[in-house]
């Protein structure tokens, strides 16, 4: 049993308590069951990250938890290990993990299955873009953990295909991003559907007021585990800023892609810009794919899988993937467009420099975005180093959208082979002259 040192701070009707750092540099001594320790050894997980070191002992004791840490610091194991251990000892209870994006839900499911597959863990992933009937079959198999996005989980609740009355452990992962995406009403509805007597864990990289409100209303004296101040960027990521005109962004992107040889993740603000950038990058000679809300789930999974395997060197994405990409070894992140929210900057550049790798982040800002740059610097408490523009290549013409030529039907048939023209059955549209050509389309005379 680990001893905790608490500092009681009265904040919005809750006591936020900070546990003491365990002294161990391994997973031993954190209260983890021997079978799970054996699984961690087989998976080559030797040293816990700071968020894991502080969260796991308190979560195993059954305490409510608010974890604040940079992206890419191993938060999935921080809540996954205690959840699996509790569900294995308390029969009849289920776990519920709520996440903002489909990709993140699938990655969390993959991580949890690595831990629990050998001990018979069953999960159900409820996300948009997949057949709801297939998900219903997965729910009927009585899974131990349900992993869901808010919208699809609400769909199942309305159809009464999911019962949350036996949820014993609830996890809100990337809660700040869910609130940014407008999921707050759905999250409140879900929280009202789960039992009040439960363990709740909330993880986030930033701590907006909405999250504090959730902690106040739905959590019982949560322990606040903060391994880095809110908005802290990943330690092994270097940053760089270019002030560039909007018209020269593509030329600067071409120059940077020629200077770097590794995998590159490019973020744009809109899905239409992401599609355009991916098309231009392919025209530059680089294999690229795109991820945004206009792509189907299978297309997004194929793009992400191809990026991991090296099929695509460049992946262009909107903020929908700022927290849904867990790929080790991304050499460079490019903010082609600055994010609307400064917090998203932290998550974007956190896609590189993961798993003790070095990473670099380059941001493009137009001359009129100095205020946006200052907002980011205020959040991360670092002044972004501004670099001079290099010699840019000649402006590249935008490739035209590929079109498929249509076959023109043969016109060599005789006039008597044509089908005779008939009058409309509707009296109001009858016309003895039939239909005539007007401004490129056929219309009846009465429609003029």
C-alpha cells in the first residue's frame, strides 16, 4: 500500500489532492497484480512514465482521478492497468472509455487488448462509420470494456442496445478535446446514465473550466495528478516558426519536404485545404494520404496504416487527427495552418517526439497572425524561434482535378430507329411542339 501525501486545496467545492511520487523506476511496487506484471514484461514495458507512476497506485485503490500530462506520455496504460485489474476481481462490473475520435478509440482498444487478451478480456468499440448492427452483436457478447465516441454511444442508448447500469469504472480520455468539439451535452447525458457509485478517471493535456465543472459535478474528491503544467509541450520536440504569405505556403512546404527525409505529418485547418495539400504533395512526387471528416472510416484507417508502414511518407490531417495518431518515429510535424485553439497546438506537435524519439515541429504563420502566435506562446510559456525564409522554388501550378472521359454514343443509327416522342401524361405540361432546347437544357415551352 503506497502512502500518499495530500495537500488539501479547496477549489470549486472539491478537494484536489496530489499523491506523492513512488520511488520505484519499474512497475514493481505500484500495486499491480502479478499476472499483469508478467504481461508488461512480455510487452517490454519496463519503466513507467511519470503519469503512470503517479496514477496507477491511486487508481488501483479505487480513487477518482484527474490526470494532466502532455500527449504521448502513456495515459492509456495509466488508466488501462487499474481498470483491467479491477474488472478482473469484481465480477459483473464493466468499464466505459469515452474518447473524441474514431482513430483514438481504435488505438485505445488495441492497447487494452494487448494487456488483456491473454486473460480473456473482451471489448466492444462503438464508433461512427461502422455498422451499428455489428456493434450490437459485439455488445450482446457481454464485453468487459466498452470503448466509444459520444455520438455513437448516444445512438445505442436511444436504441436501448447498451445498458450502462453496471459500469464500475468510467474514463474520459482527451476530455478537453471532446469539449472543444461540442460534445458537452452528450457527455452530460452519458454521465447521467451511469451509476453514481463508480470510479471516474479523467485525463487531459489541458484543464479548461468545463473540465473542472465535470469534476465538481460528477467526481468524488478527485486526486489531481499533474506531471506537467497544463499546456506543456513534449520535452524532446524542437520548434520553429516561419512568417510566410498565404500564396507562398506551398512553395515553403515543397522546400521543407525536400530538406527532410523522414515521415511528415501536415496539419491544415479545414478538410478542403487538407484535400488540396495532399493533391499538391502527390504532384511534388511524395506519396501522401489525407485524414479528415469527409473520409470514410475505412479510408482513414487505410491512410493511417499506410503512414505507419511507410506506404505514405506524408499524411495531411485536420485537427480531427491531432489526438488520434499514435505513430512512433514521425520526424516532422508541419502546422500548415495555425490551429484555431492554442491548446490544439500542443497536441499537434505532440505527434512527434514520442517514445523517447527526437522530433521537430514547424509552423507557418501569415503576417496578420501575430496575435495567434502570441496566444500559443502564452500557453506553452515559450517564445517560438522565428526563422528566415529560405530560397523558395518556383511557384507550382495547381494540378487540375482528374476527370474520366465519357464515351459519346454513336449517332449513325437511322431516324426510324429512334423511339417516337410522346406527350406528357400531365395535361398541364402538354405541348404540341414537344420539348425544345433552351440555355443548354431541355424544357417544355410552358416552363419558360
